[in-house]
């Protein structure tokens, strides 16, 4: 009886996560050499040879002893994976006649399966067919297994035997049928995966042997995966539990991640520094930005759908911003009750009456989505759809932290011994397009001595992100772009308009003003509100290029979002027949939304339903920057305590049922723990357009973010401490 091969031919057929979970596990660098030399349990392959398979997944199990120089295969049998072939077991050791061992360890200490009989009477080239039929706690023994399907957790029932012959083409070994004379058996790995078998013939050549048909089968499985509905089984959603071996291991991983975060500027300024501290010293103490230890599972199709629609959303909100008549209609009730909205509308009216002196504007956009379950949450693999939560075109900051979070998550997977395929871990450069757009705006202003002004909050946690923008602009411009970071109060005191409406900071001409404040998020009153209005008006009247203009910042409220979801509104901004698919793609992302300012029967019925069944709704205000929503029992209290006029400041939205996953939140000075969590997907876009001609010169989607919070939390803001930076691993 042959022993397990020291050098194994690696056949890894991956079904992405749930079809893709295994797709990145590393295989031996000598695989190509082994395919040429070994073929079967360490022996030179006989004419019809198969080959053993050894898979290691974060596996520290002892290596099996090498086989003797020759394992005595008969030319008609096919040693590695042939007669007795494969003893399809897993655990610390596989084994069996012919050396066709399979070794899988995924946190698994399964007992050694019994050996197959001395000879199971296979014909020539049985491959994985003989003795390879089972999986689960006992994966081998007996004849005629064909393909082998393994599950994490090692509790799967024994696979049924294949039919006597399922008509596979030469070498396929597919779908459980024993391969014909020249074949090596295929192995199918999955996580609760019911992928369809390959087609009847995979086109192998008679001399193909063990690796025959691999590429064709892989292509088929990936196509099949792409055609599946979106579902994610519990094992995949909770894959993090398989990576963390113990509490000690988790603490070790956290320590490494925290040190990585400090070394790579995944940090916040410490907000616990006393407010009385002089501004020049407030950056002396930094803490880690909150992040997830690993990337969170996310459906590939939903991720790609959200990315694909982003350029259309950029264009939509740019067109909204250039349609002041639409904005007047949208805010006709709201400006009656909210002074901040009323003042902003006054600024826009003044600028329109005077004429827009600087038509070029830059829009940063972040569209936020959440998965919503379709069907019961108790289903084995519930399906999900992507639904839009909100669109932000004003305060879009912290993008360099999003990039670093993705990098850290990828590093932590490797450190935990998990190596997914590159396509399952999308690259993330949200700050790149934003920084480049500032450079393009500065160049469009066409004055080499003009500067860039970045308006910041003096106590902002993300001050290091703003600093990164400054240093990157210096780098990519070879020192030509000079940046000043100032607060709103500094801007009010130090900025003036000259006789030509050029904006000047301490006498220096300003080419670009980038604001990290949201037009809709700032709350002020009395004298402060008047000063803020005057500052906005000065900037909007100037020749400086705004990132963004007040028109754009004013276009992305919840009220506008709700109106755009009404029938015919999208068609107003995309009237051409060629825009129909774009309109359809955008509308598909909308959740249910309802206005509240009217007193008609339908509105009153919807309000009453929200009072009676608040668990089905979220009451959202038109303020930005988080913490302004009402959930559960707070909804009826709020709705019964305000007038119809006051209701205009809010909209009612369908409450989504997100997909729960397991992950670890890392906060400063907090013990790590695996928790059930849910994620929001944020997608970034950048647009440069002309407000007068409504033409667009630059429109891209670049970058993303997962904001992940405890499944029990309602609000999910990173700045409020309830969520962490995260990144996706796609399945």
C-alpha cells in the first residue's frame, strides 16, 4: 500500500465565496514541476495516472512520510488517485491505496478515516473515482466516489455514490462520475455549495491525465456562480470565527493591527483633549481610528451594482444642483421652518441673480447603501438586494483612512493564514481621484501663484486626513500647489473679495476652496447664523472654484432624495430615450420613501401606520453628519408631537433588514470580541462640471467604504463612535 506523496499534484477547483472562499488559498510553488514529474503519490505517473492532492489551510499538521521510490502501480490502474484512490478523507491524515490522499485542515481535528480495501477493482485511470466518494467525518472507503465535496466544519453527511457512468468526457472526473481511461478524478470544493456539474464533455485529450480539463471546469464554475441568485450561507457570513483560534490569538492579532494602524496613519486626533487646549497642541496625541479586524463578507453582484450606478448618480445630482427651480420646489415648505435652509436658498438666489462668476465646480459624492433581505431571514441562504440610504455631496472626508483600512484588512487575513484571490479583495483608492480633482481645478484656474484653501474644523478627529491631502498635493504638483488649512472663523476674518471678485486670503489669491463642512450639517443661530450666511455668500460670489459649491451641497438632502424617488422625477433629469437604462438602474436602488408635509389621506395613513408599526420605518431629518434619525418607539413620540409644517423637515423611509455577519471591532482601549454586525456600503464618485452650460468634463467612480456597526445598533456613524471603518471581501 502506497503512502501519501511528499510532492503532490495540486488540483484545486474553487467555487467562489460561497463560491470563492477557497479561491485564494496558497498552493505549493512546485505545483507545475510536480505535475510534470509526480502524478501519483510520489511515483512517476503510469500511462493512465492520476495524482494525489494535498491541501493546507493554515495547517500546522505534521507532514506525512514520503512514499517509497515506486509505489508499484499497475499500468492499468493509475496510482495517485487511481485504484483505492484518494481515500477521500481529510483531517490530520488522509490515505489509502495509491497514495491519493487529501489533506484538509480548517480548524479541523477529524479522526483519520478508515483505509480503503486493498484493491477496489478500478479500471484504468480511475482517478478520484475509486474510494473517493465521501466527505464529512469519514471521507473515503469503497469504490466509485468520483468527485469529492468538502465542507468547513466537517459535519457533512456522506455523499451519495455516483451512477455507474455519467458520460463524462475524457479526464473530466466530473460531477461524481469515475473518469474514463485517461482521467484523473476531479475534486470539487465548496461551502454548502450545490454548483452544477460541468458539461458532458470537457474536451480533454487522451493524454491529459490528472490535470486534464481543469481550466475549462474552472471557467464553467465561475460562470455558474455568476448566474446564481444572491445568497450567503451562515458559514461564509461568519468565516471570521474560523480564523480566530483562541482568545490569546485574537489579542495577538489585535495588537499587530493596532501597531500597523499607528505605523500607517490609520489614526484620529484624540477627541478627549480638553477644548481649552491651544489649537497648536491638539494634534499631539493620536489614537487609532476605529476599524474592523478583517474585511466583512459582501455579495459581489450587489457591490458591483452599486459601483456601476455611481457615475449616473454623480450626473444626476449635478443636474439637480444646476436646476434652481427644482430646488425652490423641493424646499418650498422646508424653508418656512428652518432658518439654515432659508439662508442657503437666499445665497443661491443672490448668486443666480448676479450671475455665476465661476461656473467650474467640483463635486465629491458618497452614496450609502445597505443590503436588504428578500424573503425570510430564517432561510438557509437568504437573498439580498442593495438599497440606497442617502447621498452625500457636501461633507465627504476621511477617504485616506478608507484606503488604509482596506490595506490593513488584507494584511490581517494573511496574518491569520487566509489568502483569498485578488479579485475577492477589491482595491480601494478613494482619496486618489479627490486629490487629483483638486489639482485639475487649480490648473483650470490658471494662475500659478494662486493657492488652495481647505476649510477644516479645528477640533476634527480627521485632521490627519486633511494633512495628507495637503502633502499629496505638494507631491503630485512638484511643490507648485500651496495649501492653507483654515477654520471657518479664520476664513471669515482673513478672506476678502477684491474689486474683480477674486477671493484673497491675507492678500494671496485663492484658486480653489475645498470645504470639509456640509452645507446641510452646520447648525447655528442668531449672530453666528448671520455670519455663516455672509461667509457662504462671499465664497459663492467669488472666482474661486468651489469643492463643492453651495448649489451642489444643497442638492443632496433627504428631501431631494425622497422627491427623486417619485414617479417621473428621474426622467426630468434624464429625458432622452438613451437614458432609460440609467434611470432603471438608479431607481432599482431606491428604498421606500414618503413625504410628511401634506395632509392628504395617503400621507395621514402612512403616518398612522408608522405610529402603529414603527419597527418598519426610520424617521429621517434633513440634517447631515449623523445622529439625526428616529427609530422604534421614538418615531410615534416625534410624529405625534409636531405639526404638518414641522413635519416637512423630515421624511419617512422603509426600514431595511440587513445581512448579519461576524467580525471584530477595534476601538482604542477596548477588549476585542467577535460580534454579530451589519455593514453599510459607501461608494465614492468625483465630478467636475460647468454650472452654466451644465456640461461635465470629468466623471468617475473611485473608491468605497464599509461602515460596520453592531447588529443591535440603529445609528451607524463612524464620527459618533457607533461604527468602524471596514472593507469588503466579495463572494
